[in-house]
C-alpha cells in the first residue's frame, strides 16, 4: 500500500549512505530528497588510535565494542595499512559487542562474529542492560562527539575501558584528503551512520539539495517531513533550516529526539528501530497515522547519544 503517495521527504544523509532508506520510502509512494549534512574524516590523533589498535592485535583487550559502521571502516583501514584485514587482526580470544543491526551486518560481512548485541533497545543503554558485569578490558573506538555514557556505564559495571577517537564528524562534504574510501557493502537497515552502496544505488531521479535549496523548499511548503539520523544532524537541521513550519521532524532514536526537543524542534515521530523499515514506519506515523500500527510502550530509559 502506497500510504505516503506524493509526500516529499527530506533525508539528511549523504548519497552513499542513504540507499536503503530511499528505496524503502519509494515503496510507500513517497518522493525522497537528499540533504547531506554530516560526513566523516579520519582521526586527527592517529598516534593514539594506532597505539590502541596495535595493542588490540596483540591481545591486550578482552572486548572490542563498536557502536557504528564508520568505526568498522576506520579500523579496517588501519588493518589494511598493516597488510591484513580486520578479521585477521583480531585475536581469537577477543569478544566483540555492537549496538545496531547495520553495524552488526558490517562486522559479520567481514567475517567478524558478534558475541553481544542488544535486541530490544538498540543503543548504548541497551548494550549496558545486557553487559556481563566485570568483563575485563574494553577497547572502545568511537566518534569524536560520542556521548561518554557508554564508556562510563561500562566502567561502572567493572570494565576497564580504553576509549579512543576513531573518526571525526564534520559538515558535509569531508575533506577528500581525510575522508574514508567508499564503504564496500550495503547494510540492510541503517544505524546512525550505516554503510551503503555507491551513489547510483540511490536510484534514478533522487534530488540532492543544498541547504539553501532545502530552505527554499521548506519556505514554499513543498516538504512534508525531514528525517534526522543523529543528534548532530538535529543540530544542523535546527541551525540551517528552522523554522520547519508544517514539515514534520522524524528522529532515529530517543537521543536524536531529545536533542531536537532541547533545540525547540517539535518531534512528530521517533523510529523504534534504527533501520530503514523502522524509519519508514515513523514517517508513516508522522504523516499518515491512520495507516500505522500501534507502537509498544517506550521503555523508561534513554538511548546513548550517537554522533
């Protein structure tokens, strides 16, 4: 059923990361448009990252905790510089934990088994809920703007945590000299920053707007919803596009919704799962609630802030 027929949805992701969501929106009859807001660059303090990565390969950690597919990309690049792959670099005794389905897919597609991942609340809080107490040393590579609650929570549960910046979140586009090579695989859904196929995977006719063009579309009332995948995207939407007028704000996760509300943006719907299908369901709740299925009661907890 094409329940969003004619709706124009602004997706604030870069072309190489939006394919699954664009395809899912088109299946509902919606017209997605792209407004790339954030991109990713290599860590500026490569020495700290490389020292920790070498210690990882030498067996210094009990756990590797990865909260985004971009982190996988950063670590794979380090392994490639050492003439190997990430799956071969990781010691056999190491256990791997992650958060969202796209990151888990990215790891497993590289031959890396995931030992621990939350199924109910796919966030840092969800991982803390199932973390086995006192689990040795943890390597936690993450974005420069990652919330500290995951590292703090792991330490409170008895782990010794080495948190290191693996990449920087920047305004789109990234400096070509510091950007990562295009991701090689297509994730089934989408975490805060899932990999995707090449831009052509977005399908024909997907308009990529500049901030000024998106602002003009908003002013003319030609956008029905805007999708934010992270708190940093919410901040950029507020800075560059508000007021949104009648355009509905749809968030991935409660941390993105909380950031939007803190900025004064009205949140029309929150995706219950960080996947393309979860996001489309949220857009339907925002624009066509009569066609949406009832959502389960929200857990009394808050998602870890993602970049």
